[in-house]
C-alpha cells in the first residue's frame, strides 16, 4: 500500500511540475510579446535622433590652393547616377560642403546597391573643414589624405580592419 502512495506522490509532483513549466512558458511568451518600456531620462535626449547616415570614404588632396575630393558612393540601383559638387558653405566661413545629388531616369530597375565614382574640386584655404550630404541627408565622411606628390586619379585607399 505504501508503494501505491509513493507512486501517487511522484505522479502528483510530476503533474505540478508539468503545470508549472507550461505556465512559465505562457508567461515568458506573454512578456516577450508585451514588453513595457522603462523610462530612462538619460536616453530621453537621444530619442528621435537615430541616424542612418551613409558613411563614404573620401580621398582628399590639397595642391596649389585647390582641394580635390574623390571616391565612390553607394546608390540603391545600378540605374542611379550621382553628381558631386564642392560648395562654399553659405552660413559658415571656411567650410566646404560636398553636395551629392542622385538621379534615376528609369521607371523600373533592380534594387542592387551599386557604387558610383565621383570627383570634385574647390579653391579654398588649406585649413577648411568638410561636411557632406546626399540628396539633403547628412553623410559621414572618412577622409583619407593623399600626399601632394601622388596622383589622385590612381591613388587607392587600402583600409585594413
């Protein structure tokens, strides 16, 4: 008789454990699908400022008072073209704005990211700062200096990392 009581106790314990595991699974699933956001004042100043700015590598050379910039920029399709223009910033003295404008003249084109080469120059003082935009959106520029004796058309950026 004692053996039957032990079997009943083991069966009850196993049933309780099974119910607890099933309930825990439902609770975990509910929490995963219904996350509550905790207010963090330290993060509040960064809300809405997420940037998806594209980063481009820019070769730069200063020679005889002329800044020359060259590189490649990724565009969403092979049908997209890019125009690059170096402009004097209208509001800040001694600042160069690299303004990229992309155009697409076709109605249908496969979405394959494609690199487009560009080159532009501007006369300005040697210590000018540079920023860039693509169709009005800011760009992040990785500027690589090309020595004055090098030919900017044949100089290659070798980035390791």
